C-alpha cells in the first residue's frame, strides 16, 4: 500500500508544471471541492529544487484562481439570487459539498465586509471558494472584483508557497515520518470517499 501511495505522489509531482497549477487552481476556485493546499505547496517544493520558478508558480496559481472565481461570478450574475439558491438545494450541488447554508454564509460575509470581502474572503476557509457568488449576485464592478480577487489569491498563494519551501527544508524529517504521513493520507482519502458515498445515498433517499 505504501508503494502505491508513493507511486501516486511521485506521478503527481512529476506532472506538476505551470499549466497544471493554472488548471487545478481554476477548479479549486470554482464549484468543485479541490484544495489549493495540494496544488501550490508541491509546486513550491519543485521550485525550491530549481525545477520551477517560484514567482511563476504564484502568478499562474493566482491567474487560475481568478478564472475560477470569474466562472462563479458570471454564473451568479446571469442566473440571479433565486436560481442560485434553488440550484444549491439540488442533488448535484450537495454532491459537490455545496449547500444553501454555505452560500448564505458567504453572502452574509459579503454584505458585512462589502467589496473588500472578495479580497479578505480568499483567505477564509469555507468562504474563499464561494465568495465570488455573492459578488456576482450583487453585480459588483468587474474591475474591482478582479483586482480584489487577484490580491487575495496572490496573498494566499504566497502563504502556500512559503509552506512548500518549509517542506523542502524539512526533507529529512519528511523522509523519517514518511510512513506515518502516508497512513494519514490514506485514512483521510478513505474517510473522504466514505463521506461522499454516505452523502450520495442520503441524497438519493430524499
């Protein structure tokens, strides 16, 4: 099992480049639940090894986040608040871990902090992926939306890049505890799959 995990990690690290960073961050910033924590730190790790440029990692990661955020923005802008909330109650949305409560939470955050929430919200877990939706509903000015999203995403990506560099500097420690890390990742992966199956069955019964 450890060999399989190691093979997956090796394959993943071998395919990380500026294009994959961009595309994965587009996905991360849209509706699909995909954590940026598994995109930027590994890319920064490769940058620390000299295989990538750290500034380009931040740039492409930030551009990808903007594209994904724009998808959510236009989605909400053209569909409107009522339809967005109706879609949030569909089975597909629930499978994507999107609920009416999560959108309502992001909308309240947007109302409380105003346009700057598209910047601050990019740094808040549980808010960052969906903060573009209330911005679209409120018809926030496009230039402000892109500017604030760019700044917030860049700050977040820089933080993750620093994390990747820390991992690079702790290579000996990572190798020492590799088996424990692999077990933790395996357990988390299994729990996530079980959760998705549970959610899928629960939705079917509704």
